[in-house]
C-alpha cells in the first residue's frame, strides 16, 4: 500500500481507478466505534465490554465497506458511459468517486447518481434475507448491522440535495426539464441547505427528548451536516466557475495558429511565435506539439539552433478543443486539464487557433466583474 500525494492511503485499484483511504476515515470510524459501543448492550442483552467493542468495530468496518460498494457503483457506471474517473476516496463518514469531467447529458448524470443507492439497497436486501437463516446472537446482530449500514447509506444519499446522489438526481431532472444545467444545480444546492438544516433539527430533537442514541445522532448529524453544507456550497461555486458569459466568443480569445516544421531552429520558432500559437509538425504530417514559449526561451538561450520540437508541449486528446463546443464545456475542459495552452480545431479537424488558459481565465473574470 502506498501513500498518495494528498495523504490518502492507496489500498488497491479497480478497473485502473485508485481506491484511497483518507486520514479522516480513521477519525470517523473512531467516532462511530466510541458512540456505538454503548448501544450494543441494549441491542444484545448480556454482551460484555469485549463483545460490545468488537461489534462496534465491526459496524464501523461494515459501514466503510458499504460506502466503498456504494461508490464503486458510481465508478463502474461512469466508466461504462465513457466518463473517466480519477480516483475513489473514502473519508470520514462518506466517500467520493471523483470523475474527470462532468456528464454531458442529464440522463448520464442521473444514471451515475442512482447507481450507488441501487448497490446499497441490493446489499441491504441481501443481508435482510440472510437474517432469516442466521440464529440470534452476535452473528445475527453483525448481519443486521450490515443491512442497516447499507440501508442507511442508500437512504441518506437519496436525500434531494447536493452533494448527495439525490441532489444529483434532482439536478438531472431539472436539467432535463429546463435544458439548463445551472438551474438544476441551483435547485439541488437549495436542497442541500435544507438537508443540512433538517439534520440539525433531528439532532436537537434527540437531545431535547433524551433519546438513547442522542449522542450518536448528534455526532453523525454534525459531521454529515457539515459535509452536506460545504459540499453544496462547493457545487454552487463550481457551477458559477463553469458558467460562460453570454457575450464571450471563443474566437475572440484564440491566437492565430502558425504551423512550422518540428525541426525548425528553436530561435526561429520563438521569433515567429509573437502573438501566435505555433503548431510544430513532423515530416510525416503528425503534430509534434505546441511550442512552449517558456521552455523555448530556455532552450534558445543554450542552443539556438536546436530543433523546436525539443520545446514542444504534446498535443493530447484532452488538450484539443472543438471550436463549435458550447462555451461551458470549453471552460470545464480547460479548468480540468493540466495544460496551459489548447489547440482549437474546426469541425473538420483543421487547426483554427490556440487558446491559452490565462487568457480565458482573465476574459471570464473581467466579464463577471462588470
């Protein structure tokens, strides 16, 4: 097992997608164990401290496995639809399948969102049926814990507010009806705020009535309410960044494109790049890449006659933009792709210009400030 750059523990990979365990997962599991152990004595009369703590630890682990199965459902459906998934992360009391790009259609959004709850409900149903064959006692309680954990994961995630799956399903529905993804996001964000408020009310109700599970309820509600509230706000911010000013035309921001042989001296290519984007083309007609002017300046200072290809930034599939793409999709692609310049092509695949990340960012920021 390896440690990822952001501190997550790499457990394994599923269909090439890394599965990470964030440090906060341990904290969340510890909270569940501490709050759940005292309840075991009430659920299983006669259970000693050792058995109570063992079953509490088992419940925390089953909850983690349940969340993993839930997120795996999202991941596999997204991959099936051609949506790349960066990683699957388990943290605190939840998990997240991090897709590399947003679904392009409401149907895709809805199908990916519903996949997780479906997996959880199937597992909950399977455990419930298994209870009919298991004798009463610690084993029965363990299977019941698994059923409850999966049912809880499914029901909670079906609540209609972002960032929960129910919120994504709500966004997909509003998006399909209005044709505007932003409208769906705003409706689902409001739903997220209401879900967080409802969790707070439920926790306070338990404290006021002296409920046996009041402390467990309070702990879970505080953590999940914070998760929902911050997630909803993050979704709203992301949607605002994704927005495309109506008066902005991508053609206004593109640099005119100049094609040069890849073996051209880097000093000549650098001189020709003033106010233009340079595509370096090999003798066989294949693009070697876009001239990286910063790297070209370093190379020209050392070896002015070196081939310009040595200072090329590779043109990858995700760094090619279609001129006819909607502005929102262009903005999202630029934001999510690790490149500072993009080749823009027309519908026939011919180079139409070069778009620089900073030029797009400044243009959008200027229009939003007015």
